[in-house]
């Protein structure tokens, strides 16, 4: 794929722009001031630069994060977005795996035992400095953004200056973003959605960026009113959480005109647009960038749409053969899942995917036979519309966070009364997945306390706490391997299943099943 420009060029274009550039909690910076802050940080970084110039950043959506995003572009070094939901050894492993020689954070206690400097960026003096000499190249590595790989550890997706700038520019055309707009940025800046669908397009056209430290459903609309936000981005379930707030007579009295994001609940897209008086544009993609699917005119309810770039098909992951066209029953339920569901594959190759950092085997696994294999499951109807059916069984996406199953299962087997544990994804009624665990118990195992035990582990992410728990013997092959696909297919329709209720697990009941079916129907999402 050919890139059009660099993030460095986008930043430099704002160097003499005196219009509002950044808003945060009552403070404001013009774009001229914003670029000056970035240049000062780029100059400071030159005093500590290393041959592998990778800087880890763990911050909420505060001005320092925005300054360092621009500084890395000007200074031609690499920011590594660290995820605070990772904890303990996993977070330290992320830093080491990406060869960071410095971490910038306001939570240094998370990095105890790390062998490199951990600094609070608010405590560093940044004398004024001129813009760095020389321009960045299109293929200069700019960001490492974590997403799931194909083995037990998260992988860092390589994102060049050209990739981020070009995708940001593309978004401005898709949502008609202009300099007069104000963009509300509440999605975390360590995630590709916030950078590509929020920060980069705003920078590209000179729209004002209004930062929110952390997403809040209760204040989303009032925040947009306060800052005059005409555009906002999201990923996953935020729209659903905003809709869950009590309706108010003035809901539609807000400045939002359009909202763009990925993987919103199908039924909630229309409800959000109607209630808040704006257009909602929803797509499907990933940090890797190998597949991008967008809704077009005539997209059926529940469908992702059609490929925006490349020839995307549904293939059998083992044979490479194209799967059958989806057949639906009278109620609109997929009737031939076994024949129709397969891996979403771009036949035209990797497109925007530039590889995983220091993981050639995983990069090669994505790019097989001249095709890009997404690892996501889907199916296709007779008119060519694509549907999402979940993720391959070794990966999950819970509350917008991608992660592999293996580390979670390993953690669960540390429980003193668990003999074996398997972790897999089951569909969430709104968007993404819920985590389900299946365990072989030892004497003394108490299902009711298991979720709390997981939550109490120092290296557990909050997204690792199971929503559902299956207890008992597991289906196996003749050689003793657990048949995870069968577990995922049976999900909560199996003996001795428990569901998380608050901090405790309780038996899953027929009433729970009925409530789930209603939730899927209400959200417009198909339960395959």
C-alpha cells in the first residue's frame, strides 16, 4: 500500500496555526503552542536517545500523551502504547518485548523491578526548542500498538508514520472532518482507534482536539456540549453504555453531528443516532490494518458491510477453500454455521499491515500464500455482505481489549483446586466477546468464589475475570487434547455452568438463558 504523507508533515503544517488545537479540563493550547510543546519534548528526547529509540508511554488521555505523540513524529522516534489493564509481570514483559529504553508514566509503582528509567513526564523540564531539522520518511517506524498475536503473548503492531498519517487523512474524507470541527477524544490513546480515528484526522485538518482523561458514559453528552464537540470516535461498546443512561428531554440538544467507530452493537447505532441527533458511521477493522469493512447502502441489519480495501473472502483456515454462502432461517438465524463460518481473509495481501515487532513467525502467519489471514471469523451472504462470527479460539476481545487465552488459562491453573483450565470467547450480546472458562476441579473447588480469586491475582487484568464458568470433565480427542471448538459451541448450554453475578459466581439458569436471548434480539446481534 502506498502512503501519502507522514505524521511529521501533519504536525509541521500546524506550527504557525493560531486556532484552538487542544482542550483539556478548562485549559487550551493553540496549534502553534501545541507544536511548540512537541518540539521541546523532541529536543529533550535527543539528550537521552538510544540506537533503538523506543519510549513506552502509560498515561490516560492527558495533554502529555498528546504532546508526546507529536514529539515522536517530529523527532523520528517510536512511542510504545502501554495498556494499564495489563498488570504485574505481563506489563513488564510488554516493555521488554518492545525494547523500550525509557518509560513515561504517572504511575511508576506499576514498573517496580524494571531495569530502565521510569519518569513522570510532568516532572521533566522542557526548554523551548526549534523544530527538528530534516523530515521523516514514509516508512519510519512511529508507533508500536499492542494487539493479540497467534501465540500466548500480545504482539506489538508496527505502525509507520505513513500508515498513521494516511489512515488519518482517509478518515477525514469519510466523515467530512473540517478545521471548524471539535473532536471529542475519550477513547484511550494507547489504542489504534483513538489515534487513527480521533487524533490523526483532527491534526490533519486542524480540528480542535478535546481530550477526556477517561471515557465516562454519564458525562459523554454533557462533555460534548461543554466543549462544543461536533465529532467523536469510539470502539466497541461505549455507545451502548451512553444509551443506558436515563433519557433526558434535551438529549438531542447537543453539538454532535457525526460519530465514527468500530464494532458498535447493530441496534444501538440507529438508536444512538436517533436519540442524540447525529449520524453514526460504524466499520470493522483492526490495528494490523489487513482488513477494513464498511457499511454501504443496502447493508442488512447485523452485517458488517463490504470490504473497503481489497478482495475479502471467507476461507477455511485449514484448507484455504472458500466457505459456503450463508443460509438464514425464517427468524434470520444462520442455519449453516458449520459450512459458512470461516476466517476473514484479504486475498490481495497484507494491505496496511506492516508486521509485528520482533515476531517474524507471527507476521508470516498473518501473511500466508500471498493473502492476509485476519484470525477473525465471519460468514458471507449471497449478496456479498460480510458478517462477524467471533475471533479464533485462542484470542478474545472483552470490553475493547484484545488478548490471547493462554496466559489467562495459565493463571487459572494456579488455583489450588483447579487441575486444568481452558479459556475461550463466547459472544457478548452488545459487542465483542465475554470470557468463559472451563475447569477440571480438584476436591474442595468452590465455583462461587472463583471469579473473585482471579480478580485478586496481582497479574490479572480486569478483563480476565470470567463471565461464565463451566465445571467438570472436558471433551477431548483420542490423544487427550481438549476440543476447545466444542466448548465454544456449547458455551452456556452445558452441564454445571455458572455466571458471574457481582463478585460471585452462581448457577446459570433457564431464566438467564431467556434473558440472554432477549438481549441478543434487542441489540440486533445474531447469536450463531
